[in-house]
C-alpha cells in the first residue's frame, strides 16, 4: 500500500473546479465579467476594424485601383496654371489608356436654389463643365435621373453631386436651380463618389452650354484616366509630359485609391491603440480573478485541510484551484467573445458593412483568457497547496 500514489482524474478535477464556481455564483459572475469586458472590447475593436477594411477592399475591387487623376499645379511664380485644351486628346492616345475624361471648374460661376438667394451664400458649391464620359471613367453612379448626353449638354441642364443636391434642397428630378442668372433643370443626382469625392459638391453641365453662357475655353481642371492594371505606373510617368509638354512639372498626378488605402492604414493604427486599451481591461479582469481566488483560498482553509487529511497531495490542491481560476476566466472569455461578435455585427449592420471577424481572432480571445486565468490563479493555487492540514483544520 505504501507504494501506491494518490491520483486525481481529469474528470474529478474538472468537477472540483466547477463546484468551486457554483458554490459562490455571484462572485464568480462578477469576476468573469471583468474578463468578459476586456475580451469583448478587444474582439469588437478588431472586428469593427476588419469589417471596415473588408468594405474598403470591396469598394476598391468594385471601383478599381487603376484610376489616375491629373490636375494643374502651380507655375514658377506660385500662380495656378492651366491644362491645355487638347490635353484630353493626347491622354487618350497613350498606350494602355482605356478610358479618359475631364471636368473644368467655371470661375466666378455659382449655383443657387433660386434667384432670391444672397449671392454670397454659395454653400461651398462649385459649377463645372463635364465630359460625357465622366461617370464611366470615375466609377460614379446616379442616385436618380439621367446623366448628360449629346443633346442635353447643349441646353441648360445640370446633374448635381450628392452634397450639392442636399445643400440646395433638391430631392426630385425636374427641379430648377439658378446658375449665372439662368434657370437650369436638374436631370440627375449622383451617389457619393468614393474615388472622386470632388464631384459630390458640384453642379455639372455640358461643355457646349458652358462655352455659350460662361465663356468656357475648353481647358480642363481635372483629367481622369483609367489604364490596364499592369500599366498604371508606366502611364503615371507619362501623363505630365503628355498633358503639358512645355511644363510637365506643372501637372500633378495622383491615384485616388491610395487615399482609401491610407485611410485604412490610419484606421488600423487607431485599432492598435484601442486593442491596447482592451488589453488593459483584460489585465484588470485578470487581477479580479486573482483577487477572487485569493479570497477563495482563505475562506476554504478547512476544506483544504480536510482534503489533505484524506490523502490529497499538494499537487492535487494546486491543480484544483488552478483549474478553478482557468474555468472562471474561460467563462468570461467565451461570454466576452460572444458579446464582442454581437457588437461587431450591430455596428457593421448599422453601417452597411460585411461582418468580417477572423476566426483566428475569436480563438485567440478564448486562448488569451485561459492564459490570463492560469497566470492569475498560479499564486493563489500555490498558496493553497502550501497550507498545512492541521493549521487549516484548526482555523
């Protein structure tokens, strides 16, 4: 008999750990809540970030990353230069260019709801002459109405950007607005344009009517160009000299999709900060678990002494309290992971995003709580194991 060693089966160990939690349910719930809050914060932050990132990737996939914009820069004296009127024709002749279009801001021309509006109340809106291919090149879409065509570009007809329509109070097609003393009929309203946000706050008319009424000379303000994906870099290098051979340095070329990517990078950096805050909350929850286990050891000294006197080893006692701490943290982790996913789903649904929480993040959240529980319960478990049976029974 002296050669036999006391053994504690895994099922018994699990039962002891669960019994310890059930004996003090309110304390267990409150301790697990601290863990749940930390994990829920981390899961929600990461989930919202990845869902937002999925939306950005979806937009870029739909709109394409091969759009380039060229605009006039400044000359040697710091004054804004002009793009040549025939620049668009030269751009369309570049190898690899699939689509090209333009718009031109009309100087000292404003749009108003009617003739009674104060001339100074421009609401930050601009008026532009627009090419007929502008929508297909930029990927912008109509919310309602129709785009300009070969007939309407010669008459007082406009299409409004989303913001312009909102500020002018235009909600129905066929309404009229005042531009340069002439009544223009609203033929369409655009959706918000992710790759060409400058179109949101403008009123767009055809080039012929702009030339007739406002002296438009055909010089574009911004040129949009789409090329084959593998030729974007090559076309980007050729655009300045092609648009303005005499002064290529006065042409600014940009890639709108880079702005969306940069925004996503900023969002990820902010996410990292919030994950750090969630980690602090998880640490606080771990301290709560440790505190609960220390108090539990003090309250259960007689139980520990009785089990030791009946043959339980120090390892059994240590394992019992360690498993109890891990189970306590695990319950909080599972609850927190579920709460974090639900928060992500609610935020994503409210913003029209895809719910994109990586399974690895959910698994990592649960694993993190197990580690926190093990670390938090290690010291109380060791303290329980060192408790003398006689001292505990006489307590």
